């Protein structure tokens, strides 16, 4: 299967169903009154990790994912059916960003499903609008629109340890010798064309995940070779294991190899370069003792831990595995990215006139299309969020207009079916 680790798709949650305008009509029942039910809620767009999915290739062929709308309300106070949630399965470790703002919407790195786009609320039926002075309300409320985003999916592998180094230095051989992973191994460059994950068992109940990242070369951080495609998969790794061909079997200098790879990591993401790194001198069976000792001194001068191994003959691998485990024990867990809150809506000049307020049966009904976006971002159970909502109403001139119309403390204000008591 083709390995794809980025994709762009459009997702849309379902719209809420419209409220119904209906009146109870039954033989021998006088003045039955309004009985229009509420619309159903729109379906959410939910992302969930799936261990059976290892690539984002499916999203290259299907670009639009829309959740069902809520059904409209009906007579006899029957609410419309809510739209079912649309569940999208992605590989564990998939990061979801808003394509327009680059804001992180979710990190699908646990088994918990994550709602990325919320369905719209259903509109109220006319049963809600009956009052002693308005006994035949001939109107209902439309449903609220569901959230819609164009999102970028980016797979960042969930691995504790990332193997980095030039092509053909023996990374694939190393991961195959210390885990059950079976990468392609051959004596030519770029045999590994996709990242390979392997679980390395240390002792009973002790293991860690190692990732073989396809070979980097000079300029990888700028898109040369395969590096720019796969450097992102090192970003979560708690520890990097830098594999170097100490024998110089391809005519390269091990010291220069070390400098080039670390320079590429630094250019791509300085945070990666600053993380703990173990340096592994591979192909010791082909190197002289002088070559190994000279490189050991160089690495230790850089302040790094040095390990001499021969992946092909298993020499030194067990000692390396235990050293990696001991280092991981000191480090924090694999990085999980926090979802970033939506930017607060800023009131524009045109918003100050783009609203209407009418009074019906003592309720002040505020109508403003732009307020739908504000309401969608407000958590009514959070004090700070409510304070923000109040600031928007004040800065837009809505509060001033309500006062001008004679609103009193305790009067009811309604905005898109959300009702609250006015407090000065």
C-alpha cells in the first residue's frame, strides 16, 4: 500500500433541523393550540484512532466528509430525529489542523473519540412561542448550521525512539534485530521508503516503540532526498538514536556524517535537536579499532553517549537496548499536542449596525447573523466565556440598543434560541 502521511479534506457537521409550525386538531377538542416539535440536532464529525489503519491514503481519493443533518420537527410536539455522528477513522498519531489558520483542532493519539466539528442545534417548534397574548404563534425557529472546516491531516508517528542517519548505515538492520519489524534490507540507498515501527522488548512487561526513519541526507530539512517527507515522524520521539557507519565503507567521514544529520535536525526543528541523543557506531565488524576509538572520542567531546555495535552480527545490540530503556525511564512521555482554542470573534464596524431587536410578549429577540459564530464558541458553563459573550454584546452596541428600548433587569433576551435574563 502507498504510504501517505498528509492529506487535505473538507469536513462539515450536520445542520440542525428546523422547528415545526403545527396546531393540534382533534375532534371534540377545542383550541388545541400549537404543537410544533423541535428540529433534531445535526450529526457531529468525530475522529477516532484505528490501529488497523497505518496511512492516510484513503483521504487522497475522498475529499468531502459531511455528517447528516437533523430532521425537522413535526406535529404532536414530536422532535425531529438527530443526525448520526460521522465517524472518521485515522491512524493513531494523526494531527488535525485548520487549513486556513493552521490551528491545531485535535491530536488523535489516544483511543478516545474526538469531536472536531459540532452539529448545529435544532430549531424550536412553535409550541415554545405560545403565550397568553399570542396563542397562535405561526412561526418556528430554523436549525443552526453545523461547523465546517477544511482540515489538513498530518500523521506524526507515535514512537519513543527514532533512528536517524544517512541511507545505508544499518538502521533497518538494527530495528529488525531488536524488534519483530521486517523492513526491506539491501545494500543500496533508500531501501526504506516509508517509516517502520517496531516494538522492542526489554524485559517482561517492559518495552518501547522504535521508528526507523528513511535515510536523511544533506538538505533534507529543505526538501532534498526523502528527508522532508519523514522528518515530521521524529517530532514526537522522546529520544533519537543516531546511527553512523563508523567504517566509512562508502567513502564518507563518520564525523562529518554526524555533523550533517544534526544540522538538518536543527534546521527542521530545534526542539528535536535539543532532545537526548545516543550515538551508535555501526558496522564495527568492518572498522579498525583506531577508527572506532577516534570516533568514540569525538562523540564524547560532543557530550553524547557512545555505543559501538554491529547490527549485522548482533554485537552490542542488547547493551544498546538496555541503555535506551534506562534513558527513556528519565524522560517525559511521548508528546501529545493540545488542541488550540478558536480565536475569539472580534466585532467589526459593520456588525454595529448589522442586527435587529424586536420585542414579542416581553422577550427581547436579537437577530444578527454574525452572532451565530460567537454563540458557537461560547461555553455557557464557563464564567470567562460568558464574560467574553457579554463584552461582544456591549462592544457591538446591542446592550446600548436594549437599554434604549427600555429593557429592565430580569427581562428575557433571546439570541438564536439561547435565552437568558438581562442583568445590568
